[in-house]
């Protein structure tokens, strides 16, 4: 049975959060309604009747159903083979078989097989050199195969077996035959329409490619066989009941089976759990509900659980034979196909095992299964097995993301689970499963390398949905299995060997409490601890790199609040820090282009090892292609103002305001000088007094990461520009000098409250003239956030949103005023971007960057303890007020805020 819905474009945008929430709620509601409807078909002894019917299914029928299931999976592998042959893609047969089998085993179990199975194919076939378009055609071929096969089989069922459909529809058998004939004619029309070369159908901006007539016939024939085999696996389990009860032949049964499969697909519930069974009950009213549900349970074991277990064993075998694979071409091919998906298959196996343990904890246990152990040991085992099951459910997401912490915990749980599972009366197969998963975990231990705490792992919507489905099914089964037991408060405190209901109640309570506690712990968990800051030894190593830097922004490495990722040959480095779910790089890597490109990939590997998203903040245009190769999205943050200094002068009408401010400063007795690094130590007390007064006046806190703060260690490392009045420092700014790039800039700019008016304008003018005299080619005024963005009505979503903020957020941050002030210097504008994963990762990355910048470096020790500090009231802009002559006073942020692309 294939459960792949029609595929959309591989470039489809991720669904918005509210759509995901609606989809999750809808799936849970559909399952709850389906289970409620199923319960209505039984009396109080429903569970016992189903168990009795299940025991009547002999081993021969189960073995035959499993054989038919494997034959069905072989046909599904054939769809991939046809798709690859159609694209003239050469993939080794063993890789094809392994990848297609894993894709279908995972896709059938998780649901949304075109997406989950498509992701497996992307990794498996992508490693063989196939393009995304080629892999998309393979996924589409499998989807079309299901559609065409179901089309033909439904037409045959309606034409040759109209009686079952006549029971459900208010139509005569002749009318149903006519509908079947019309469906068959429509398929023949499709064959005529596609022609010999195939055709592309377009509906607005959507396009659907249809293969040529010969390929359509091939996949249709294969799909008919595959669906007949999948339906036959269920038919043999129901064979003693169907003919006598309803007289439905095999062809008619396959048609009804397809209707139930389609109902499960539409429901969006993984594997159509509950919906598939309820549909069969309605389509086969002559079959006893207990027999039908017992057959459905056996069918799910043979068609879903057994292939998944086989996929896990395949992954275990590949892990064990990995080293030997170098000497055997076939084994090496299988290992390369399996390895990328080992964590996913093992995570799915652990999740299924956890679900089985929770569900087994709700079921009554026959007395002969209970071990000859004390009652206290049986009761304790019941709770421990259920606790281990819910633990596997909660850490499954971490296993999928290769978390080492999740691996260690899952391994420990699986090693300890067999004994409690056996003591509480569980089936021997359920007691054997944990050791098998433990062996698989141990064999694949090298694949789980990512660091990070379990509470830091972000949950996907699909995993949350599956967790909710398991809990709903377990609660329903608890009430269904003990519907004959009248509820009493005393049940919670009854401890008897035969007290299945009390034990099940206590186990479900423990599961519920564990899930709630885990969820609350995640909500209250603080951000990840930061990476260790740079030390003096590393600063000494990067001094030669800074001396040859082209961008003055490289001096942010000296602030001391970042970690460094060094090039192995010590030619370059990346300034970075971890916050929330992001590893954030401050700007492009510093160093030669070839070293910088290699460092970008190393940074991506480091983010992968830590299990966080890679984010590059305030990058330029030099390495945009490498960022795109990483699969990142580039969004424009704003533009940086560069004032050319080669021919800079205060003369001329464009410099009138600045010239007047400079003349006024001279008349006021202001003087300017550059204090070398050797003099900074003696100036620190006076500078600190100015800084503290300035911060108190602005009612703000220090910022960090993308700008410097008043840190004596940081200030000692750079020369400082001073403005003095009557032999007293009234304003200062530390200098960034990129000698190789001929670029000059400033970072920390602060002034005393009693400084003469225009002191900062005076400093700007002096700095620009000093830079020209020293041979610098440009002066960086910092960035104007959210400026220079596309204004077109068809611009991207980010541009429209950012322009909206810039237009209506002026009272909170001087976007327009800042851009207008810097434009007075007639600068050259250099764009700055954010490179981060797209979709819902993008706003999360922006939020992490903003919070990291807002973190007070003086309270860095609190952040390390997980108590990140945020200012109660941030100022509009952390800067000074400058009043150019003949102009309206404009508040200019100093380097603290001009270098922050998002208001902090």
C-alpha cells in the first residue's frame, strides 16, 4: 500500500505557524473522533472479543501477509527504478533498493510519505550525484503510480463488483457500473492526452508534469500489482470471514480497501490510524467488528512494524559492516546509502518502541504472563516500563537530530527496559525489542555527535503531532479495554496481582505527569550557555590577522565577549557566539578569501555539531555564493556608510554644516588628539567617569557582540580619539584601523554632560581630516538599519515587512534620521546582510541576534549561569545628540547602535 499524496514542488515554502497548529489540532481531533466511533461498535467486552479474534489468526496467514507486504514493497522500489530510468540517472542497484525501501518504510510509518520519503531519497540519491530536479521526478513517479493504479482498480471494482458500493451510496448497481465505466474512459482519455512525449499541465502558477504514454502504462501496471498485493495482505487475514459474511470477492475487496486507504490519507493521521479501521467497518458491515479490527492490527504489524524493524536491522548491519565496506564494493554502496539515515531510522524505531510500551501498559495482562515475582516488583515494573516508553517518545526528536545526550539516555533506557517489560507481563517480543534498539544505537554511536542539552532541542510540528496521537490512542485504549470496570476512586490504591485496571491507571498518570513536566521544563529552560570567550593567547594569535584585515569591523574580536574559530593555518578566524538556538557569526570570516570560504564551511560544521542553526550577521557581498551553497537565505539588514577620504575636505557647500561645527568647536576651545595604546591606562579613570555619566543620562545598559562596551581590557587594546576642553577630556572614541583595507572607523563614542555643544561634530570633523592625513581611503560611519531596501510592490516578504517597520517605527528608533544624517557626508553605501536558514528559522535567528546584542557584557556571568539579563527599558538609540548648524538637531547613535542592524 502506498500512502503518498500528490507531491508539490520541491521548492514549496514551509507552512505558516497557524497552519501548522490547525493541521496538528485537526489530526488529533480526527483520530479522537475515529476512535470514539470505533468504540461505539462494541459492547463492554470489546477488548476481550478483539483479543480472542486476534488469537484465532494462525501463523500461516500472518506469514503469508508478511510475504505479500514485502512483495508490495518490492513494487514500490520498482517505482524508483522507473523514475531513475526515465531521467537516465545511473544509480547502483543496491543503493536504489536500500534507499527506496528505507524511504517507503519511514514514509508509511510517519505519514506525509511524499515529504518524509522524499527527504530520504534526497539524502540517498543526492549522495549518488542526482540533482534535486531528478530526485523530485522520482518522488513524483511514485506518487503518480499510486494515483494511476488506484484509478484503474477503483474503475474495475465499480464495474465488476458494484454491490458493496451500492450499500453505501443511494444508487443502483447499474448506475455504479456506469460510474465505473466513466472512470475507466477518463483514464483512457488521459492516455490519449499525454501522447508519446508526455505533457505538462498548468493551473495558475502550479505545474504538473505527466510522463509519456508508455511510462504511464508501466507505472499503472506496477501500481495495480502493488495495491493488489497490499490489499491481499489484509485480505488473507480476513479470508475466513469475508466470503461467508458479505460475499465480497477479492476485486471488490481491493476497491473497498482503496477507499479506506484514501480516507486515511485525507485525514493526515500517520498511517491513517483509526480512520482506516473505521472506514473498513463501514465498508464491510457483514464482517464482525472484532474480527476486522484483529485483522487490522495484524496487518499493521506485518505491513508497518515488520518493515520498519527490517529497516532498523538493515541499518544495524550497515553500521556493523561499515569498516569492512571499504573492501567490498556492494557493502560499501549499502553503507553509503544507509548511513545518512541511520539516526532517522533509529529515532523512528525508538519512538515506535516507546509508543508500544505505553500502549502495552494500558492493556490487561493474562495471569500466566505475570512473572512469579512479588507484587511490589510487578507494580514497580509496570511504572518503570511506562516511564521508559514515554522517555523514548520525548527524546526521539533528539535522536533524529543526532544529539549525543539523547543517544546516551536512549541507550541507557533500552538497556534497562527488558526486565521491567517482562516482569509486568508484557509480550516476549516487546521485551526483546529494547535490546535490539540498544544494539543499533551502539553500532551507530558515531552518528550521534551533536552537543547540547535535551531541553534545548527544538521540537518539530510533526513530532509534536505524533506524540499527541500516541497519547490520545493510549488514553482511548485505557478506557476501551476497561469499559467493563466501573470507575471508583479506590482503584488508584488497589494493589492486586490481577488488578490490571489500577495498574493501567497509575501508569497512564505517570506518563501524563512526565509529559507535562517535560513540557514545562522546556518552557522555563533558559537559553544555552555561551561559548567560552576568547583568551589572551588567542588574541595574540590573531594580531597579525587583524593587521592585514580589510574591514575595520574585524576589531570586534578584541571585545572579549566572543569565541573564535581559527583557521588551521592561522590565516583567518570567525568571531562567533551561541545564543538560544543559533550559533551567530559576527560578520564575514576575517582573512584571505580562500581561508574565509573554508572557515564558512567549518562554522557550518560547528553549528551542526552543536545542534543549532548557523547565522551570519552583518555580512557583505564577497561570499554570498558560499552562503547560498550552505542553503542559507540572505536578507538585507541595511547599508553601511563609507566616506571617501582621499579628497575629503571641509570646504564646499556640501560640508557647510560640518565646517561650521568644527569652527564653533575651535572657538569654544576644543582640541583633538589621538592617545596611543600606551597612554590608555592612565586615561581610564576619566573615561570611565564620562561613560558612567553618559549611561545614567541615557537610562540604558551596555550592549555587546556587534559593538563594544566600556571594558577596560578592551579599551587598552586600541588607540583612543580624545576631545579636550580646558585640559579635561570631554569626549572620546576608540579607533578601529584596518591598515590593509585603508579603512578607519570608531566603536565606542561617549561624551560628558557638560561638554560644549557640538563636541561630537567637532570630533567627527577632526577624525575625518586625521584619517586623510594618515593615508586612509575611507571612514566607516556604521550602518543605517533597514535602509536601501527594495520598495517595489512585488518585493520579497522581508523587504515589505522591514520597510513597514522603518516607516512606522521612527519614534522608537531613528531609522530615517540616521540615514539622513549619514547622507550629509556624501558616503558610498555598502550593503550588509543576514545569512540564516529560511522559513521559520529566519525570525528566530533575528530574535536570537537581537537578544545577544542586548545582553549586557558586564553581566556575562549571569548569562553563563542561564539567567540572561535584558534591559527593562532600552533607550531609543544608544548615542549622542549632535546639532549641525542650520539644521534640526538629530540624535545620532554612536557605534553602539549604528552597527546594530536591528534596534536593540
